C-alpha cells in the first residue's frame, strides 16, 4: 500500500506568506488594468496559482513582490486579449456601485482620471511607482526594461499630468 503525501509544507508556507503580503496590492493593480472587481479577483487568484506552480523557478534575484507583479500584469494582459473580455459589456450602472465610505476630493478624482488616460507605458510606471510604492529598479525588473527607460516614462507622465491638471484648473 502506498503512502499519500500531503502538500509540500515549505511551498505552502511560502505561497501563503506571499498571498498575505501581496494580495491587496495585486488586487488594486489588477482592478486598475481590468476595471472590474470580479475580473481583478480572478486575475489575482490566477496569479497565485501560476506563482505556486512556478515557485521552484523563482530564483530570488528580484523581490517576491516584483515577481508576483510581473505575473499579475501578464495575467491581466492575457485576460484583456481574450475573446471573452472583448465581447462582454462591462459598463457599470449607478445601482451597481457600492456606497461611498468617504468623500473623494475633486482634485483627487481628476488626478486619478488623468493617470488612467495616460498612454499605457506611462500609466504602468506611474501606477507601479506612486500607487504600488515600487522603486525604479523594481519597476524596471517587473517590466523588463532599463532603469533609465522607467525614469524617462515617469518624467513624461509627470509632464503630461501637470499639463492636463493645469488645463482643467484654467477656466
């Protein structure tokens, strides 16, 4: 009679720790990409499944957060490219929105809207730098680009945001 082995406890502990430390951050990022809470939750779940399967290949050259962010971004992009994502109506009606827990200032919503209207490459670095608190080095590793490229994209994004927000302030 053969003995049934349970899950690898070290792997389980590692992935549980990654989930505890990164779940909320990844959910926010996925939501910003997909604009849908359920899709973002699915993307995060898929991210951790992929991470668990590839845990042996994680070399630790980058932080776990950087590695998981890269997986999450690719998962979101895969979901966006899929047939289902392009064909489903994702408009939100006012009845579907949750009750507001705190007031959002006009300037804050204008900034968020301006960030979301940036070109994709500039929006990515802006979200990772300002909303995910990643360093330029971590962003470069996550996106697979050089640090000067990240700095350039951040500088361009800042200029576009400044111009957009000043334009909105001028009547």
